[in-house]
C-alpha cells in the first residue's frame, strides 16, 4: 500500500475539509500539516498529535511500558530491554543474560525490536542458535531489542481509547486452515488467504516454516494456524466486539494501562494466556488500516473524534 493511500490520511483530509482546516500532506504522507487561522498542528506517521511527548515515548518503548505497568500493579507481559552492542560499547550482545532468560522459560522466548509496532522482526525462539540469529537480525536494523516469555495466547483484543473512552474494540482472529487429505499446508494457505494479504503471509511462512512443513499434506479435518502471532499484517482478521464480558474486562484493563502512562489516544493490546488477561503492549500511533478495509466509517469516526479533542 502506498503511504498516500492510507485510510489515516483520508480520514484527516475529510475531517479538515468539513471543519475549514487547511491540510498539507508532505514526506510521502508521513507528515501532515493542518492549519486553521494562526494555529498549526501536525500529525506524523500514525500519531495524530494528541498525546504528550513522554507518553508517546513510553508507549513506543516495549520495555519501558512493561516497567511502568508493573510499577502500577497492572498485569502485563514482561519485556526485558537489551541495548545493541555498538551503543553499549560491547563486542557482542549480552548472551549470558539472554540465555538465562531462555533457561528460565522452557516454552521459549519472543524476541522483537524494542520500538515499533509493525510486527516485523518478531521471533519465537526455543534454542541458543535461534536466539542468537534473532538478536543479530534485529540489531542489524534496530538499536535495541526486547525479550518476553513466549505465551500460548488464546485471545488478543485491541482496545482503541480516546480519553478513557473505548472508540473501537476488536479481536484479532488468526487464520486457520483445515486439512482435506489432499493439499499441502502451503496450498491450503494460498486458497484460504484473501488476495491482498496472500503475498505477505506466504512470504512470512516461507521464512519461518521449513520446506517439509510447507509441503506436508494436512489430514482431513485437522486445523492448523498459519501464524503463532495474532498480527493483522500477517493473516489475522479484526472482529468487532460490541458487548460482553470479554469486552468489558479488556476495556477496564486498557483504561488502567492508559492512565498509568498518561496516554490519551492509543491502541492497547490485551491478551489472555493461561486463563489470565494482561497487557501486551500500548501503541501511541493508532493504525487501523486492516480494520478500515472492513469498517471504514468506524475508523473515520474514531480519527475524527480524536481530532475533535484537538480542534474543538
């Protein structure tokens, strides 16, 4: 998707047009300048400019978010921070500390860039070679990484909050295929995936599955998830939650998390693992491209409500 085709930009343009605000899209869509009279306001990336600088920085840092939430007594997935060796004036990453975490968590570790929210360069590792490879790949493009214990996540819910009010709540539903006794896992995935997501998901599968797994004929009736992550970019689908206990539980936890770091507009991921709900991460840049393909009116209304906080 070209950046200037993002629903984020479309929503801002429509809002500005309806409210007499001049809008200038620059830097291939990543910088948006809004001006009404003498007042000028900026949006950058998916950050609409409603949050304070410190709240944005904490939310963008997975380990810092986990530290603040833990200090506040809020259940969360722990993330341990590791600075890249070049910035840490070390010849190599601190393998002893990393391996101690691997020894402690028998189901493995999730290794990811400490900053960012795209789901790229996120690895589930269960051995020293895999851990070292993941760390080296991340440090090749990031200054730091975060390591969390692998959790067998049953449900992942995203709550989009505007000043403690839930604007959007949806589940991230992973894509499963069901074996027919004839086709391979790769063939089933190709048939099941929508065209607009097929290339990204299949490329990710080829990077993470060995050839034997991809060519395996799934027995008739056997279900298989195409990814262990609940990531919208790699095959999961957004499913709106309008009512219910799950929605209420996740919203309440998300509000506590938002208040803990002082953030006003954010998307907060809440996960259920081993029967307990906890915060996975907080995103200051509210990205809703996947949801926008299914519910564009809702996405526009959410961005417009956030812009109302700025201009009204």
